[in-house]
C-alpha cells in the first residue's frame, strides 16, 4: 500500500515543523520552494522538492495555479498550507476540492464565511457569542460618523476583509474621525481589494486571549485551552503563553465554551483559533475573529497539553475522528513562547537580512526551539523575518519564565541583528512578571523604556 503523500505549500520553520510531523506519521512530503529557498533546511528534510518560481511571493508561494499543478504532478493526497501565504485564502481549498486533493484545514465555504469580519461577527451573534458594540459593514463616512457618535469615543475602524493591523485606526478625538476613516478605507482597499470597514467601541484596557479548537468530520469539536497573546506591537504578537494568568476561572471557562459553541455552530473541521478581546475594566470578553489555520504560537498549547496539533491536523484531514474527547484534555504546567526575529528594535524594528555567521540554539529539558535556520543561512529580504520560536516550560509560570530567560541568554546568533535584547528586556519588566499587561503595553511602556537603555 502506497504511503500517503502531502505537499507543503509554505517555507521556514512551519515547513520544517510539518515535515517532522509527517515523518513521524509515515507520510511522504513534497515541498514547494522559491529559488531563494532551494537550499533551505526544509528542502533538505523533505522527501521531494519542487521549485515553483522566483523569490517574489506572487510568483511562488502565492501562485495557486502552480501549487495545484505541482500537487497533481507529484501525485499527492493532500496539501498543508501552514500559516501565512495562502493559509487563509479560500481559493486554495476550493482549488483542492475541485481537483480531488485533500486540504489540511477547514472547508473553503467555512473559510469564506469567517474571512469576512462582518459575516463572522454575525455568526458569533447567531451562536450567542458576545461581540463588541459596533456596526455592520460601512463605506459611507456619514454613516460611520453617526455610529461613532452613538457608540462614544474612542472608537476603532477595522477592515471587513482582512486583519493583521491593516485597515485599522483608533480614533479618540471626533475631529480626527474623517481622516482616520479615509486612511483605514484606503488601506483596506490596497491590502484586500475591499474598502469596507466596520466601527466598534475601542477597548482601552484589553487582553488578547485565544482558544485553540479542533473539529473533525464527525461533528465533534473540542478546545485545548487558551493562549494569552497580549504582548503585541502594532497588532503583531511578540510573546505568547498558555494558559492565561490573572483572569477569573469563571471568565476563562466562558471564553472556551464560547469558542466551542461558535465552532460547532458552523460545523468547523480541522484546527482553528478563536480570538477574543477581554475588557479588563468590565470583566467581559468579545469575539474578534477565527484564524482558520495552525497558529504561529501553537507550540505553547502543545507543551501544556501534550497534544501534537499538526499530527491531529493530519489525522482529521485523512478522515479519522479526533483522537481524544474534551475530558481527555489535561493541562500541565505553563509555557511561554518568544518570537526571535531578524529585526533592529532600535531602528523601528527594521528587518536585517543577511547571512548568519553563528547560530547555536539553547538546549534543555524545559526548552524547545522551532527554527529553520542554521549557521551560514542567508536571511532573505523577501519573507517574514522570523528566525526561531523559543518555547520554555515549567511547573508554573515563574519557573517557565526563568527557563525562558536562560534560553534567550544562551541563544547565540551572529551576522545579523536580532530582537533578542528587546525580548530579554520585555520579559524582565515588572508588568510582565506580574502579568499586569494589556495589548498596548509594549508600545506605551516597554519600547519607550527600552530605547532609553544603552545598546
């Protein structure tokens, strides 16, 4: 009987992660690469490598036609999109469905519904999941003005068709509303091809809490706890941990129940993450969005549950039921992840592409490093600057944090500037140690203080 074969439509550390999960599941791997990644670690590990184009993403990793043609030519059973690139583009699963290829993720119709932020908010309401005070889709400024006055300032504009901080503007003063609306609308049009916005009440003291879910094709949905992703800069996560600290147990239970309720309501299958904003002043939570893919920060969940999420993705995609029930999910200890990037924190986090002349990862029983880098690796200017994810665990948060500090101190990278000094500064801050943070604390407190320190 022929071994199952999976095409990986991604690069970097997540491609390495998927290859390892496939190897351990006795599944062959076919990796598509750009010309810039032909000598990557993932390319060395995959069973077969196919170059599909030049480094530019629109000619390689975003080229659905080429990816599907490669999949058909290689005789693969399934495609794993990883995260980023095409992972949340419904056109890829739709193309898979059309060509008889399994897509390792949710169905295209599910992805379409949840990719539209307005539709997703309506689905949440239908599933009795709380949403923040806000509007439906708007393209007219006068309508936006009326809604903003009704909600009360500050308000937040968001793009209906996308995320990642693009098409988002906070407005605290009514006189700035028009310019913020125009900028958010133009940015949404440029980024997503759709200028539609929605406006909602801006939560000033907020935590970002997300729930990892798994659903199979037999109607079963479970959650694997939560992650606190409140340490962000410009809506991009920097540090993540499981489980959240400093939230009432009753509130966290309700958040998990809400995530499962929403996933069941749309018959969600495979891995996904339901994101919530927690208003710390009101002790209330609100639905934000569903990420219909594996998350960058999935390792912290794996470390506290012992569940291999990528292997579960593979199992579900190939028609097997979930390997566990909700009652089987147990949480042990604490895990914290830092994203190590090739960025210069003292220069507005400008990327620092170049060749790595030394790369020595930290080791230890309570340390995990997910990376695609090695000594001599050339960091390309064409892609995300993520070099590695450092995950530290411990019996409790204090122990995990000490292990993380040790790991970052022992991580040796030379040849390019990295954000490790900034990460070390961040996790040593009293606010972080006490878990007394919100989604704006890095920009309002940590970064200004860091820039005052000597290099």
